[in-house]
C-alpha cells in the first residue's frame, strides 16, 4: 500500500511560530513514513526556515499578471490553482495553517477526496481578519475533518462562533536544545559582560506589547544604570507599513543613554545564546495563541514575566511557581515593580527558572507527536 501523501499549506515560511510548528509537524509525518509536501503561496526565496529532509517544497501556481494585480479579488483563481496542485500531487490529506490558508484549502477541496485539517494560530477574536474572511471562515470551518487547537479557550470560541465540533487540543511542542541557524548574532557582541539584560523576542512589536516595555525600561534604568533591553526578532524592514524599530525608539524618548541600551539586532538565529544571557525574560503581549518564545525561554531556564492575556501565557506559567503572570490591566508601575523585584533577587530568579524548565517534560515532542499522528492516521487512510 502506498504511503499516505499529506500537504501542509501556509502563506510563507517567514520568521514566526506558526511556520516553525508547521515544519515540526511535517517532519513528524515524514519520519512516520508518509509522503510529505509543504505548499506556500509566497516564493521559496522568502523562506527563513529550511524544510525537513525528505519533505517536498512547492509553491502555489503563480497567477497571470493581469489576475495578480486584482489583489484579494483574485482569490477564486488562487483557490482553483491550489485545487489543481493538490490533485496533481495526488494528496490524501491537507493541513491549512492560519486563517486565510485554511479557508482557501477548505474551498479548494470541496467535492474532492482530499481530507482537510485546520489550525488557527491565534485566539481568533484578538486578531480578527477582514469581514469577507470572517464570513468565509464561518462558512468553511465546519467542513474541516479536524481542527487542531492550541488552547481550550480557542476551541470553545471556534465551537460557539464557527460551528466547529471535531477538535484536538494540540499545544506547541517544546524545542530543546534550541538549534542555531543563520544569522548568528551573539549577545556578547551587543552588550557588556556584566550588564543585566531584559530580553523579549518576536517579530510583531504591537502584538507582543513591546511599546509597553519602553516606559518600563526607562523607569527601571533609573535604579539599574547598567540594565539593557534586547528585542531580537523585530525586523529592520517595515512591517505592514510601519518601521517598528523607529516606532519603539520614538516611544522610548531622546535620552541617548537609553537609546544605546535598547538593543534591536533584527533577525537572530542564535536565540539559545540570548536566552542563556537573559537576566529576566519579558512578554507583555496584547494577545497570543500559544507563545513559542515563552515556551523556549522557560525551557532554557529563564525567569519569565508575561502578560496574562486571554490565551497562551497562563497555559505555561503558574503564577509565582514557574514565572510571574501580570494581569491584563497591570499598569506601567506594576510592571516596573514586578521586574525590579526579580532583578534584585537572584535566588528567586533561580527558583522560578528551575521550575520553568519542567516545560521540557510537559510539552515533550515525543508525547505530542504520538497524539498528532494518531489523530491524522484515520484521515490519511481515507
């Protein structure tokens, strides 16, 4: 009997948590003996991550120029292109990651034998798509054979608002040890060896609440004159028309000393070194799905402070046991006090960090891999 052929569909393999999880899932399927391909709308030239060995990498058929210029109005032709590609590749099962690729996949598979799995990667009401996509999501999501949800709250929302019934709770697997990749950007090249370091990480500064950190960092610097704040991942290029690095520096203010101690190294492939160097890891997010950077920081043994936004951090942190959860309504002074207490108490940081490392067992890839493959096998068999 031929090996099941499974496609994973996403917009691109740019820097991000959804992209890393997709590639982990693809690798699990390939190791299980399945024939695996990863399909993106964007060109492979934009890839940040390599696909696992043995996994085929494809791009959706590009549209003719006159259709491509239509923007979102060209969506029906993209659906037809994806449908033709799945048929050409003789896929048995396809997994759509994030809202728009999932909707497109479900429409592409209407009336075909391809079984469909969907995975949202944020809490849906926290980052709603435009109205047409919300309507299409409500229409198509009940068609999926299975939804992989990161948190129970997300699953409950999808059931209530999208009529989703078939679900599997599938949190992100921890990756430990964290491998290095290009570009190699090491913290010792950016800050003095004796400086305390607040570390955040992420590509979307507004979602991650990095603007909230600017007044916190400024206030803490008054009593911790060697304190540095590093935010690897915030890109140098504009994101959705916003130069995020300039935006953050403007919020921080003109003080040249503070500006010098705000470190924005851009894309970093050596995050293990930054986690190891951190004094405190901070994640003041406005919303999350299941935050990979927090999971990685805890696995690396960081003392972590995170915002208790609607989903994500509370799945990982037990307040006061393996980290600090800040209420959503916490003020700047609340954040200053919480971080200041950790900076001044090395013994407490060590206790929190030791407890945080237990996420290596709670979210072990071996257990999640088993659950993932067992859920997909009946679908791949037709």
